[in-house]
């Protein structure tokens, strides 16, 4: 699909995908990515659930 849309027959996502995204969405790469999940300890987990 990308080969046809970009009119570049040699395009492969694994080789050229990141460069394409960096050109098209520079705001996404402007900051370090944050983790989507944070691991918390037992003590903090107990406080969050209301147990002490």
C-alpha cells in the first residue's frame, strides 16, 4: 500500500518506515516517550485501594 501511495516501488516499512514518520510527524518524536504503564510497589498499591 505504501509503495503505491508514495510512488516508491522499493519502499519497505522495516527499512524506511521510521524515516517517513519522522518527516511526517516530527511532533511525535520531539519528546522522549513515556511509559504507558507504571509498576508500583505493594505499599503504594495498598494506599491506592484504601487498605492500610
